[in-house]
């Protein structure tokens, strides 16, 4: 079972839910793994004492233009959907803006003059660690300045697939928002848990996430974090059976989280609540 924990915006508590769900499952006889795909700001592993096994670099092909062969026809720039090739024919100027390149290879195919070759650049890293000697934890992390975390996310998900023989439940901490990194991540999941908060911003972002998941035909449920804050509009929007859990707005919970501790480890009541969350996820998933 692969469960992505996502949210329309950062700061709603998705890492809090992902880490607590992972920890609770590890103490209740399940065999979970966790992969942090929030590759621009991964922090899930910071809550655990882990043993680092290895770190692998993620490479991407970036075009290199041979200026002697280039006739400045502009076709490569036309084919590039990411404006990563800047060309100024009257000035005989052409340059690849590497930070914008997504490594799709379209420009190489477009060039009829064989003026483009490719070189490899590092776009990020995937680290592999163990928690409690047996639970796999992976972290995807992009290099600073890299525009798209998608290649690093893909590599992290591939690594977990290659190491998944003994994993019963994979928890995926998804990137915030609803753009390519989110879609790449939740596409891997069987079920998506959307974490939100009962505020107008929370509701607005939740609606976008729900629309995106509906268009992908992905089953989902909702965890309402900081319940008691804001208003009740979110409860009118989300169907009752899709509300999986409410986490109260509590200074104590915020304090535990801000100290880098896992609530389920500190408070056994919450360890059980996160197991209840898991059981509800399974129930909703089986009824889809
Ligand atoms: S590889 Fe793709 S993204 Fe990069 S410059 Fe070429 S067309 Fe643009
Ligand atoms: S398509 Fe090839 S020849 Fe044309 S501008 Fe690009 S690199 Fe130069």
C-alpha cells in the first residue's frame, strides 16, 4: 500500500502526519518505509535518528551547442517548452540556460544540423537510511537553483521500488501544491491523504488539490489539522466519510513538533490515533 501525504500549500502539517503515521506503523507490527519527496525542502528524516546507508547523485542531460555547427535557425528554442534556450540571431548569440532546462531532449531532436550534444549535470541527491535498523527512509533533495525537482523525485521513487520487497506500507511525503512535482509523486500512490487546516487559505488550496486528484481519478481522504482554528467552511465542503482524522489546534502538539519530536512517540494516545487513521485509509480505499 502506497500512501502519499500531501497538501495544497506548505505549513499545513503534512510532514507531521507523514512522520507520525510512519512511526506508529513501525511500532504496531506493520513494516513501513518513508520517502520524503518534498525535494526542495525535505525535513522528514530530521525527526528520526537514522543510519545513513548511501547517497546517490541524480544526473540530468543538458544540451551543449556547438557554435561552429549552429546556423542560428532557432528551431531548438522554438521546441523548448521551458524557454531554456536564448537565441539572438542578429547578434549571432545562442545560449542554453541550464537552470531552466528540464532535460527533455527535444532541442537535440529538433536540430537538423547536429549542432547539439549533451552533457550530464547533477540536479540532486537521493539518500537512503535506516530507522531502528530495519525501516527504510529515503530523502530526495534537489541542488540549489535547479528549477524542477521531478528527476530527483522520480529517482527516489524508483529507489524505493527497487528496495520494496519487505515494505508493507510506503508513506510518501509529497511536495506542496498541485504542479508537476505533486503530480509525479501522487501518481505513484494508491491513496492520497490531503492535510489541510480550517481556514479560508486551507479551503482554497484543498479545493485545488481535490480537483487535481479527481482529474487523476486518485482516491483520497482528508486530515484536518489545527481543528478549532478558523471556521467550519471546510466541514461543509468535504464529504463526511472522507474526513479521516481531526488534529486539534493545540499548543502542546505544536511545542512537541517544534522540538523535532514525534507526537506518537511522546503520547501513546496519538500513536493509536494514527493507527486508526491507517485503518480508515484502508477502509476508504477498499470502498472506492
Ligand atoms: S533539453 Fe528540453 S528543456 Fe532542455 S533546453 Fe532542450 S528542449 Fe529545453
Ligand atoms: S536548432 Fe541547431 S542549428 Fe538551429 S539554432 Fe538550434 S542549435 Fe543552432
